[in-house]
């Protein structure tokens, strides 16, 4: 199964933060699951790490994503932007667009690991936390 990660899912998993949802943790602990990390998530992780809002440096976050065989980084491109929903802010919209594009590209069901209410309430795709 393929999962797209939002920023909290990524950084809270790596920081072993108890705020990470139980179901999201199960998904992330399972080495058989394929993880897609949109580049906007990495940009947000860099931003919050630089402001010390997470207990680990961005270099550690990036190293994990770049070296984990089950992780893919999804760049921001015109194909992703074509899936940008009109009803979300720019950051949430880019994460959802990445998930929608991934679903189309891979022809698989995609679940977004997020606790973001705007995303979960949008109903645009399955979410899990």
C-alpha cells in the first residue's frame, strides 16, 4: 500500500512524538508500506526545524527520507499542480494534490496520513491518523 505523509506525520514519527496517531504509527512502522513525501512537506519540515519547533535537525529528517528504501520524494511539478484543489490553503492543497497525482500516476489507492481537519473534512481522498 502507498501512503502520502503530511508534515506532522513525518516529523512526529521521526521525533517519536506521542501526538502521532496510533493508526499512522502502525503504517509508518510497517516496512512493507511505501511512503510518498511531497517536497512541500520537506519544505515545511525545514521551516519548523529551523525554528526549533521539532527536537531534531532538518538534516536528520532529510537523511531518513532520502535513504529509506520505501520512501519516495514527490517533486512539485505541473502534473501535481493540475490536481490542486480549490477549497484548501496552499500548503494543504499541495499535499493533497501530491496524493491525488500519486493515485493517478501509480494507479493505486492512496491514503494520506494527516490529522489536518481541513484535509480530512474535504473528503478528497482517504485519510488516516
